[in-house]
C-alpha cells in the first residue's frame, strides 16, 4: 500500500514499485484517513508511508495502523533537516521499521540508487513479523552463562542496532542514569542523510549527551558517539575515535563488527558490547571477539527484538554472555558500570 499525497512523488513511487518483480501495488492512498479506511480490506504486506499528509500526518497514521492493523511500515521522508525528520523518527518509535529518502526525478544522478533502496527495503520489510510476544524472564544466550559473570572495571560500551533500532536504543539509553560513568560508541544502520537528525532525535530521548562521532576525538563519560553515515567507527590506541572509509563488512558501513573488533583489541575486559534488533549477522562476529577478549556481551532477547537476526547470529556463534529482554538491558548496564566505578 502506497500512502502519498504528492502527485509527482506518487507517480515516481508507483513506477519504482511496478518495475520491481518482487512487488505488487495493492492500493494507492492520498491521505492517512483513506489508508485507514481501506487497510482492513486490502491487508497489504507492507506500507510505504509519507510523513507530510493532509489531515492526519504519517506519525499518527503509523500509531493507528500499528494499533489496529499491525503491518510493516517503511517511512518515506522528503527532508533530513527540519521537523519532518523528527516526525519520521517518532514514527519509527511508534512501530515503523525504517526510513528512506523520497525519490528525486529520474534525471537525477542518485535516482537509480534511491529507487533501488526503496524497492529493496519494501521487499525486505514485507517479511518482518510485527506482532511480538513479550515475556519478562531473561534467557541465557550461552548454556551455563551467568548474568553475574561480568568483568570488573568496564570502562566503555559499544552498542549496535539495525531494523527496529531507534525505539530499542531510545528504551535502553533513556533508562540510563544521567551520570553514566562511561562513554558509549553506537552504530545504527540507517541512510547517511538521516544520521545527523537521528542523533539529534536520540538526544531528546535520553539524559545523556548524544552527538555524531568526529574523527580523532577522545570519548568521555556520559556521552553517546553515533557513527556518522557511511563511515566505520572504531576505537584506536590512546582511546581515540577513528572514522574510516574501509570497505563495508556484512554489506554495512558503518558496521557493528568493525566497532566491536576494535573494542576487543583496545579495551578487552574493560568493555561491554550490546547487540540489539536487526537483520543479518553484522555485529555477531565482533561480539565473539569481545567475549573472547574478556568483555561482557549482551544480546537482545528474541521476546522483544523486532528482528531477531543479528542477536540470534551472535548467540549461535557463542559470542553472548547473556540475552536480555529490552527493559532489562539498561539496569544490567547500570550495574556493570557501577561495578567499574566502585
């Protein structure tokens, strides 16, 4: 289902969808109200959702759809600098799965790349189950692993997420103490144009300072350093952040594994690694390296992960000290750094 009020963008999106053999256009709606009226009959596998709509906006539409007819939603945003992006990020928090750029005209140099991204994201997200079970009990990620077998002196934290990551990160970081005594290095898979706005939005969700990481800065406690778009983030000797254009890992740049491997090398048992919801296996191999270096590693439990791909891969490879549902990750992290501080 395509929800878009602009005739020009609607025509472009219809063309993009029609030319992809994996996709079939189920319905075209020019308003959120029209989409809500027809979704019960159409029952689409995935929705392309505009943010700026006449009447009800894309954020409220997302909330209503996820409440009444849970369906994978891909947000299409035409701006990465103004309040529109804040609405898009809140739509992700409300249950949308990802955000992509609106297509430009076919004559634009970036048209084919953006069109390919849109159709691929629609196809991939159509396979994501959006109805989740929820239980309160944590489950060990490795047989016999103890949640209390934590390192003494954890001084730095690495966190990574992909699909479903913004609300998960909001939940974890928003529950951390304002005097959190360690820096946090963060990788979120998202289109490069959205990263500055994402960091700003995330900063509104937590009492910690959140910023895009800069090359050669030294991370300080109480600050979250977000990998900028299309750059790997790693820790180097002297506790210095390095941003690189090295080749993608697991088709990702920034890649969680790139970050985690650097923490394994530089921090070892002084680090904590956390892998949240996401498709694929990025971060799993890096979490193995961290655990083998003595770090304490946490994977989001299947009961709360929007997509249990990356955490499942880490568990399967033996890289997880403990699996925890989302609401227990921040309390455990607070405990780990409190142990370090004491």
